[in-house]
C-alpha cells in the first residue's frame, strides 16, 4: 500500500469504529473521526455510558463483522440544507452544528474545520453548496473521503485506548469519549508496531532513570529541572567528552561563558524580538541592568571572537562549550528528560571565511557520523535550502555557494540525505540529522547551521588578504543538541544497557567470603580498577551470592566478578559479561589480573560496543 | 616592634603628616587620620589648593624635620566645652563638628565615630566629660592615642597617594583630600613592601588576563560576568580537574544540578531569610513558580541524597560538583576576577555519620594540602570554634566531639594552624585555609565546614545500625572556593608563568623555513604533540625567528621548539625552556622526538613545577 492508501484505510477504520459503536449503543452521537499518526480516532458522545478498555473486545468483534461483510464505501452528495435535515433526522446534533456553521460561514470557515470529516472540498471562497457522504452497509457519515474500496480492505487494526476530549477542543463544550485505534497494511506491521510500543514502555527513560538511579526531580527545585545522580552524571560527562573530543581533533577549543547576560546581548543578536517570551528574566536587586538566562550560546561566543582583531590567517576560529541554557517551557509540557527547562548543549561555533565553509562542514559531518556510529544509531540528514521567497537575509551568491558546499560535504561523507527547499532558517541553510534508535524510532539530533546574519548584527570582522575588512560566516553545530533530551533518546535506545565506555558502573566486584585472603584479593582488585580508571563498586554485603548477582544484573552492570576462595587460589578472573555485550562463540576463559584490567581499559578507551573479553 | 607598637607608630605618622601639611599650608583644616592596613591616612581640606604626588617630596621633607626634632608625644585632657573652644580658636571646623556631635549624643554615638581620632574612650554609656589631646612640638590634635614615645620613633614611611574623600563618607558633605602613607618598623620592611607592590602591579591579573588572552568582558554581557577565552578555559578546567581528582581518590563522585531552582529550596534551607537580597531572582513568563539563580549548591545536593533511602552502611555519601553560582554583587565592587557575579565553585558535600567526621576531614585536608603544595603556595589554617554564646544550633556534644575531630585531623596533616573561638558559623565549626602567594600576600582559599543544621531542615536521614532513623552531618568543602577568584590569586601568584600542566599553551613550534622537509617535520611534530595530548601552537608566519621567539616569550609558553633545516637533518629537538622552569646545572641537550614528547607528557601528568627536560 502507498501512503494515500494507508491514509484511506485508517480513515475507513474510523467509520467502521463508529459503525460498530452505533450497533452496540444506538443512541451514540458522533463528533469527528480523523486519521492520526499510525492510526485514527473517533469522538463519541454516549451520554452516561462510559466505554472502558474492557469494552474493546466487544467493539472490535463488531468491527470485524462489518469488515467480514465487505461493504463497499459508496459516495453520495446532498445540498447543504438537505444534509442538515439528514443530521437532524439521524439525531446527530454535532453533525448538525458543524453543517450549520459551514452553511453560515462558507468555505472560509470550512478550511479551519476538519474538512475530511465534514465532507466538503473547502477550496476557494464562497458559499458551500453540496457536501458529500459515504455509506458502508447500514452506516452513513458526512465525509470528504477518500476511503478504501470496501470494508474488507482495511488491513490490520487494534483499538488502543479511550480518553476524554472536549467537543471541538473547547472545555466549555460537552466532554466526549475519544476512541483511538492503530492500523497498518498487514498484521505483521501491526505486530511490529505493538512490539515496538511494548519495548518503548520497557525502555521508558523515566522508568529506567529511576531503576538505574540516573536522575531525580525535587518539588523544591521545580519541574523540568532534573538533578543528576553520580550515575547519571557519568553518562552526561562521557557523552559530552566524546562529543568534544571529536571536535577538538579538528581544532575546536573550549571556551566558558556565564549563564546570564544583559538582555542587550539578545537585543543585538535579534533573539530578543523572536524568542523574548521563551526567556527566563533575571532581576538584580543591586543594579538596574536587565538580565536574562541565556537560551543559546552563539551571542556569547561572538563576544569572545570580537575581543581582539582577527586576520584572514587566524580563521577559522573554532569554539566549543558544553553549557546549560534555560528556556521557559510550559509546565504542562515537561516530562522526564524529553523536555526540560535546563538544556545542556554540546555547542560549538566556527567563525570562517566563505571559502572555508565546505571544509568546516565536512569536519563537523565526519564528527557527527563517527559519534552516531559509535552510539549504534543510523543517521540520515536533511539539507534545508532557501526557496525563492523573501525574508532570507544575507548575500544571495553566498547562499548559493554555501548550499552547494553543504551538499558536497554531505556527499563526501557518504551520508544518506534528502533535500528540503524552503526549510532553511532566514539566516542561512542548515543540515539536520535524524538518528534511528534500536526500536526504529527516528529522532532529530545534531544540527549544523550556517549563519550569515549574526556576524553582521555583531559587526564581526577580519582583515582579509586584500587588507580590507570582511565579515566571517558563523557555523553553529551541536552533535547531541540538548544532552538531557539526547539522554532521553539514548537511554531508551540502549534500554539502559550502556556500552562499557559510558556505563556508570563498569565493574561489580562481588566479595563472597570475608576471609582475610578474599578481602585482601578484593582490595587488590579495587586498587587495580582505580589505577586503570575503571568505575567499579565492591559488594561486600552479607546477602547471598545469587542475590548479589541479581542486584548487579538489575543495574545492567557490564562486567561482574564473583570473588571467593577459588578465585583467590587460582589468581584468575572469570568475568560474567552482560548478555548484549558478549560475543558469540567466544570460550569463557580466565584472565590474570593485569591482563583483565588492561583489556577493560582498552575496551573503554576504544568506545567499543561489544565486550573485548 | 609588636603589633601595638606598629599601630602607635602608624598613628603617630598620621599626626606628623598633618603637622607637615600645616607647616606648608597653615590654613589647612583637618578631618580624621586613622591607621589602615600597612599605613595610615589623614583627611585634609585645603580649600582650592590641590595636593598632587609632586608635592610628596616637599611634605615628606617637612615630616622628616619633625621626626629629626624627636618631639615627645604628650597627652593632655580638656573638658568637652573647653575642647570645643580650642577647636574654634584653632579654626578647625571639622574638629568642632565632631566634638559638638560627641557632646550632644554622648558615648553611644562616639562608638560609631572614629574614637581613636576623636580622643575619647567611648566605653559605657552617658555624657562625655573629658577628651584627650596629643601634642608633639608645635602640633596638637584631638586624639585618643596611643602614640609612639616621640616623633623620632616612627620607623620607615612613604606617602603613597592622594584621593578625594567626602567628609564623613557622605557625598553631600565637603570633599576633602585623603593623603595615604605606608609605614613599617624598618626601612628593609618598607622596601620589601614597596617591592611587593611593584611586583603586584606587574602581576595584576587584569593586566595579565589581557596580555595572555585569558578572559574578556563585554558591555553587552555585563559587569562581573567574565567570558573565558580558549586559553583561560584551559586554566579553569585543569585546576578544576585537579581539584576533583584529589577528591575522587577519596570516593567523591560527580553530580550535576541546574543553576536555577524554585525559591522554596532556599526557604527550606534557611538561606532565603539570611541571603535573600544577594540572590538573583528569576521570573518565568510561563508559570507562577518563583525561581532564583542558585548562590550555593548544598541545598541541591541534599535533594539527591534525599532521593532514596540510606542506611548507615551507605554512609559517607560524597558528592562533588564544579558548577557556577550567581550572586547579586554591587556593580561598584566588581573588578577583574576578584569579585564577580558568576562564581564557579569546586564544591563538594559529604553526608556522614558523626563517627566518620574525623576521617572525612582528614581526607579533605590531605586533598587541600596536596593541591596547594602542587600550586607552590604555603598553607595555614584557622580552626573556628563556637564560644559559650547563644545562637549556635545543633547538639552541644556533637559540637564538642566535632571540634576535637577537626583539630585531630589538622594535626594529623601537619598543618600550621591557629584556633579562633567564637568564629564558627551558627550551624557548625569550620576550617579556613589561608594560602600565601609568591609575593607574600595571604589569601583565604579553601574551607571545610561542618553543618549540623541543613540535614535537620531538609529532614535528611539514614537508618542507623540500631534500626532507628538518624540524622547525618554535612561537610561542605571547596578546595579553591570560587574558581574565578582563585584564578585572580593564582595568575598573580605565578605572574602568568604557569607550570606545564596548567599552561594554556604548553609548546610553541616555530617553523623557520617553509621547505618541504621543514614543513613535513613540523607536521610530524604536531601529530606527535596531539597524540601525547600536548597543547601546542605552530607559528608558521613570515616573521623573523627573533620576533617569533619573542612572541612565544610574551605569552610565557613553557617550551619552544625552533625548527629549521638543521633540526630536520639532525632529527633532534633542543627546546628553549622558560626561565623559571629551568633546572640549574642541567646541560642543554638534544632529544629524539618520541623521547621529548614522552617527557613532556609525563611532566604534565605529574603536575610538576619544574622542567623535566
């Protein structure tokens, strides 16, 4: 099936759902029933009757009857007044309301309504004359279509949930019941989707965040302001270190800027006008200066660039900074790490000459590619170009050559890409990276963005080869974007089974007996672990060995050593390796102590995704 | 001379200064003339006459005449009305004003005035009856004393500067001229002090900050909010890394907390009541929650501790975090890095049982000792205990044993210390570290502070061995305190000649010719440098070798390699070593490339203060 067919199929299932509900509860009043991502819903008013998940088998059974009957979907038209009479006669007050509105306001309003459900082709302006209906078997609905050929051709579906929804989204209106379903062309696709949902639930980063003790929130600190425990802080730091190292290889150098600034900085950059209402304002009790928490770092970095004269030979100047920005997000939208008020960016800015763009982009793309390869996520990129419209700032020729350089760099890096004309920012073209996680979801992650405007607004310059002053181009790039948001993706991608290099705890040493020999050996192992920079925990509690092993497994620790008298006597280590890290066909063997820790340190250093033991 | 004698000597010099001024400008009206750090001043009204530094030799010559005459300082008393008559007759309106105020308000006000200058012993309450005067030769001044025996016994002095000062510090009053001098018991001490001042001027961190390109400020960002360039960021990061590593060795683990919080956190901690006006308030446009920028990190860390149940076996729990706090300092008090609004703390907190205090303090002291030893600064510590007064919170027995444990730990670490009763915070005893810099100035740096109160306010607990809930003790510790302020000290301590491990640029490679051989060799060296993690810069400009060497010297780069055809042919490296790093008596010799970089990397790793080459 193509996209259009899947759309028609989902829309047809919305009708069939309503039809089944009407069979079961003939008094049902229907609202609208559109297609949504992966499925559909229908808003239904059943008066005092509340549908629950326990009713789903019954409704689905009724739907299957309609499907089995394989009714054709038949289109018909009625004049608007005739349609209103039909809705009245059918005791469908919501349909009546929609049709009356439509009649009153014509196509202008129809555009704002759900025209597919309304059964109008809301093109042009003026009075609505006819509306269309679709009928399958004993059910007729006001509808624009299109639909599947017949009720038998609607693929595989499942009702998922029911939730309250106000009629037309207005809380002053009646509350209806919104019945959601998902639908795919084949049962296999549906099963895959349901499995992915189940996996996603298991991997929910909020759940894992708690189970693995990664981050916490506090009502005293506030929503959207997570605090990171020692374990979570390791994740943040290791990922940020990797991200920085990849760029430091290309000459990026760290800078540091404060988290607050006079708003003058954002007035000059232009962010104040565009994003002023997303800023946290800071009130000084000592000065009349107006401050804000920084929502982004580029304006700060321009001030370091501008602090001394630059020549064409000094360019490119490359700064990177892992620093926290603050954005005044709505409280209702905050959840786990996906959306937070404190966003730590692995940010960087290049100040370059026009002829250096391709090389710089090239290096940044290669850094992004290396990063996501190591993280085991497939990347594809969107190249966002300008269109012929107005509102783009900066020199047109610069835009053109820049866009060519972007594309050349993407091709040179063998990255899967697609081009999107008209998707550029007003200040320059950009590259967005989409990464696919282990359960097939695609997330927007890194961006590389050209900027022709901020250098002008801040009057940045360098002395060109000719001796004249010229304006540099800025290149914004973050490999992860917000570390918090990226962690929400990465925790779910790995399901908390972090590879060694990023694992908060890399090695658990389980002490089986507290004899002098065993305690001494464990101490020696601890010292070796510390020496090799291994993050380890010794479990010397009085629990049973089985319980201790399960405790380590629950925390998804990559390696576990159980140390009893046998190990002391043999002087050999036989680590338990976490399932997903183990390499098939490798015989379990003992390691002498030094060899074990050297292997471990090398595996971590290589940022390997499999065990080297 | 003891402290009291030096005090009397400096005060006598204030009189002698006024006396000399009166000889030169008989119409002079005198304000007050107190002792200040290292010297004294006198406020003088000379009407239209402006004293300048050019007048200092003349005034000093006149002072020396008075000193040579060796007049005894003779004390006398007058009744308050008689004293007022004397001041009127002497045409000293400022003295008249002070005496009248004194008469009106009695000793209560006298306490707020400069009683030494006023010549009253402002003890007790009630009317002032008599005031004292001191006379030397032809000069008499209202004065409480004490003074040197005679004008001949006033050590060595020098007039330093003259500045405007409003009478009684009120800008509505007349502007006077404040004439400053410094004075020491011997000429040698004075010379040493003047030399130190000269050195301090050379080492001024604001001057070096610019010369060495370490940090910048921007009027768009605001006062007290420095931005760190790549070079300055290396300093911050290396010092913070060292500070953290020293504690990570003792089981501290990094955490991360946001820079803003609901003010509820500081209301619970008690900081809101005490320091509310030092906080930057943060206004959300999305929620009615009230936020503030965090001025300290302990309350945040309590929330991580409190996020899960703790048992006596889990303690101590040790967190460290290098994070930036914000304090709403007065604009007029901001300067360079000494006082800033953005303070990055190398902070840490231990949550411990009462019986663990000594061991924890011991470890922290040893970390502080190691740090300052590596930094080449002498440490001494002040042990601040409670006195018998009220207002101290927490269990008295806990206070007593804690103070004993503090002292035992200080002694175990062989630290020079002194004890200060009554200097503890209300919530616990503490240890303050004073570090002496290369030019003899002492700075307060690290602190270790016990806290019996915050754990109670946040209801922190752990399950004790007995099964009952108990309250942990908190131990606050920062080894540098504010990194910005510490950098202002450290930059001046080193004069910008940073040891290798902390030097922003460790190696400068000067390329002498651009022949293929030389360029290739320089490239090979660059690769080796990168491989060994050496921070290097290649100078391939077209300047002369001499100019390039001077450029590297100006930036105080530890090692410089000049690479021409000779070096390529020999394949040996003969580094130029910065003066202060060089070890006497070591013959300059060539190094093969690998050997050179291995030595460099080892020297940096060892955080050595001398060259290993």
